[in-house]
């Protein structure tokens, strides 16, 4: 049997590149994934969080909008999580007052930055994110966050379906195990968007400032 790369060659893997008006979407960098001993703890997310402040700083310096998402359930017994919470009851930690539902210290939103509250995997599902981005003239969604096989993948798929260029920053996304992490990056890069190293994303973000009149 041929390798996945050879099998996909010439069929999947076209590059879409960056557009002219990007936004940085930081997805669910919450303490549930970085506190050792917590059920959702993921070493890959710890590494991704450590790699992301430089990316966020570059976006802020260039005037690229930085948008954050967090999972938060507000209904009794997390009923607003529907079938997802039934499938994955570990998500019931995402409630107000639980330290695990708070943003990681290294990537805290700044005053004035939009925070999208969501109940499901995709940052777009059941939220105003797509409308907000379209209204701001955004054509490219640069993604950091977690987890690669869950909320990153779901958000990348929805981003392209809403008409945005989906860019996932390889060094700034993480998962609890390298196998689903790598498999989903391969799939996203093949079918839905571009997976790029942090240095490339920062270089593209810097062009936004240089292109401003």
C-alpha cells in the first residue's frame, strides 16, 4: 500500500494561501487542557499554548483582529451542550466558576477583543462568528488553539464552508495524543485549508501592517 502522501498526490492538497484581510482565531485555550491531572489535560496543548503568545503579539502589532473562543455551559446540568455533553460528559467542567473553564494565563484576551462563547466543537456553530467576520471584511481565518482533532478541525471545516480561507498554525495547535493531532492536520491541509508553521503565519500577518496606507 502506498503512503497517504503518495495516495493523495494530485487529488488533494491544493494550496489556497492567505487573503488580504486576516483575523486570528484563538480557540479554547482553557486551563482544562493544561492543568496536569485534569481529565482533559493534553501535553500537546501545553506546548501549543507556549508557542502562541508570539503569534498573538504579531497580530496585535499589525492590527489584525484577535478573536477568542471558550466553551461555556449556562443551562442546568449543561443541557445546552445537548448530545455532545452526553457523548463526552467530561465537557461538563466548562461552567462558570470552575477554574478549568478559564483562559490560560499566557493567552488571556485583552480588553476590547471579541470573545465568542460556544457550546459545541466548531467556533461557527450556533454563534455570530461568521456574520461578524463577513461584516468586518475578513477573508482569512488564522487558527490557533485546541484540540486539533476536535474544535480546530470542526472550525476549519466550517470556515471553508462559510467562504473563508482556513489557515491552521501547526505549532500553535495541540491535542492529547500525537496520532489524532497529526492525522487531522494532514486531513485539514489536504481538504479544507492550509497548515503552516508559526513563522510563515507571523510573516503573513506582518504584511498586513506594511500594506496599510
